[in-house]
C-alpha cells in the first residue's frame, strides 16, 4: 500500500494548516490529525521559535505540564525522519505516546487515547509533519511582524516569570542552607542529607534559568555566521565583491527574535543593494554598541539605492521591535543603510505587551468584543462563521490571560486596535 495523506480533505486540508498564523498552528494540525491519529494532546517542539518553543493543543491539564527536558529526552530516542510509538515520561508521569522527529530536528508529540500501540501509518504521519515543520522554519526565517510581536511578548513574559521564580526560590533555599549548616543543630546525618538536597535544588533551579536563556537567546557572532552563509549562497553568481565585518566573539547574546529579524532585514537590504547597476562592492557589518544591535550595509560608488522601496520593506519588522532605520543614497558616492535594534523590550504595562501578541484578526475581534458585540454579530461584521469567531475569542483570551469578555474589553480600553501591529 502506498503512503498517502489519509484525512478526508487530504492535501487541501494540510494547506490550511500551514497557511494560517504560526501561533495557532498546533491547534490546526491537531484538528487535521484527529480522525486518523486520535489524540488527547499534541505538542510541537522546535528550537526555531525562541518565544514559544512548545506549540500545544489539547488537554490543558497535560500540555502545560510537559517540560523542555522531557521533550529533549523523547527527541533523543527518536531517529530523524521517523515516527514511533513508545512510553515516555510526559507531564511528570509515564504515558503512551506517538513521537515524530523531522529531518531538521523538530519534534511532534501525540498522546493517543487509550493504551500504547504502534503509530498508525507512520510514513503518512511523518510526511505530514515534515511539511508542517518546514512551514514553521520558513515563517521564522522570514521573521514576519506577527511572528516577531508574538515572540517578543512571549520572551518578555517568560523572562519576567523566571526571574521572579529564581529570586524567590533562591532566597528560600539559601535560607535553608544557612539554617542546616548551623552548628547549633544536632543530628549531623540528617543535616548533611538536607544540605545535599537543598544544594541540588539550587543547582537545578539555576540550570533551568540557563536552559531557558540558551533557548531564548542567540550568540551574536554565531547569528552573523548564519547570515554570512545565507548571503554567500544567495549571491554566489553576483560579480560585486561582498565583504563581511563580524561582531567580536565575546559580544553579549541577543534575544532570538532580534537575531531572526536582523538576519531577515539584512538579507532584504543586501538584495536591494545588489539590484543597483554598476555595483562593485558591498560591506555588511553587525555590531553591538551599548544596548543595541546595529546592522550596517554600505556600497562604494553606486549610490542608486531605491530608498523608499527598501524603507517600505523594512518598516513593518522595525516598528514591531522598536528598531530605527536610517537610509541614504548619493549617486556616484554611495548608499548606506543602518538598522538599530534595542536589545531590551520597551518599558510598558503588561497589558500592552499582551496586546502586542495578538494577530490582526484577533485585534479586529477584540475591538468588536470591546464594543459589547456577541459572537453572531461579530461573525456578520467580519464575514466569517460564528465558530471561527469562537476560535479567535478563545485565542485572544489565552494570549491576554483573561477569562471573560469584560476582562478582555477592560484590557483593550484605550488601545488603538485599528492600527496594524
């Protein structure tokens, strides 16, 4: 029997999975798989997405307890390009799972209904997931404004939560250690055992923070090396001399969404530069002066850069991350482009950060919710089905961390929901 995509809608349905926004791709893929691979929970784990490395769908009491360590352990047990059924520790307990690891190292975890059994049609499942995983990588590489907004909001919230958790637990554990090391206590063996336990807990806690930082940040020198490889491949047949000025190896790491955006915007800028006639030389540099990452691209002598077109191409991502674009071109003298990215998210209220994570359709729905409209009226206004409205309302409730329409409306009060983000 040949491997074919089994769901009733086949490839058109899979196209709908990859065509929608990245933040809810897990829910769309879960619906796609539900008939042929029935499951209680789904997790896509990818280090490509710094803001949300876990994309989840299904039972909330399970998916929110799945840890990065559990996913890494499961991924190591599955060969690239393969699907397998096994038992793994997921959500703190042994469970029957179906796991797929695509060729580029993205993991799909399904928790099937019932006891452990082999994966139905593993070749079909692996093929479908391979398409979804490729779509995720492409969307991240393009660094669209929607992706960057969600990633920055998620990174900021996660960093704040972890910092608070580390501070609170570290204070408690240091106090325990000080008490247990006191010479006024007896029962040396009990004191030693408790000291070891508390020390191990401190190490584990600090390791958690380090692991999260490694996932949410990227070494700027390594990020530039990826860019250099991309551009050399992209311009391998161009006659202009391409020069690179890499940042020092000891530069501070940068947030992942900044690294993705800087690469995408540098590529776009370089393509605009090489479109000039009589171009002989392009210099591409990154640097980190102070608390910024600065992209600098310049040519020699050409000076015929289409400044308005390049600005339109860059400004969506720049606005999302608060970056400043400077473009200049003087015919016969040269063209110069810089993009300065702030490495810290802008100060603001938590609600504003959460609103930034909404995609354009969710902002439209929230605007109408804030006007007191019910789902049926919203569906009529937007020309979509009522079930689609319910889906968007559930998504914005999750992103805004609210439980009622009134809370969502209060959070939206005073926000300019008509402006694109």
